[in-house]
């Protein structure tokens, strides 16, 4: 799966880098009109569009079972301007290693 829905705690630039640099189908919740949306709604949109949710909100998405969840902790990414590039690289590597991921939680290494 190389389609991502990136949650709001990550920079919008990460979605653009995934599209433009790595060729993935990626959208940020802000681009999808989902800023401040309930997590269950974000998961429902991702499920309907065949996207993996990229978030660090483990507890908020714990009840979701029928969607691919990619958990990345911001503390494992560089602060500031390098965060978007680092996240895009992590997600690209994860997508290459998991072309057909199982539904549920995934923890790519940063």
C-alpha cells in the first residue's frame, strides 16, 4: 500500500514529499478537509479510500481494527524543518517493505 492519510500532528509538507519525491498517493488531513475531525471519521475516510492512517495517536486509534495504522512518534523524528523529509523517508521505506500490509497497527523504524 502506498496510499497514506497523514494526521494533523505532522507537517503538510510530508504529504507533498511523498507524492513528489517518492511517487506515493499521499494526502494530509488538512488537504482532505479533515482538520480537527474526530479520529473515527479520519479512520473511516482512510478505510473508504484504501489509505493507511499515519499518526502518533496510539490511544485515539486503538479501537480501529479494519484499517492500516502506521504509528510514528514525533520524538523519533528530527525537530523543525527536517521532520517532513524524515517522515516521508520512513514512510517510503515502510511502503517498500510492506507492499500489502495487514489491517491494524504498524510501527516503522525511524
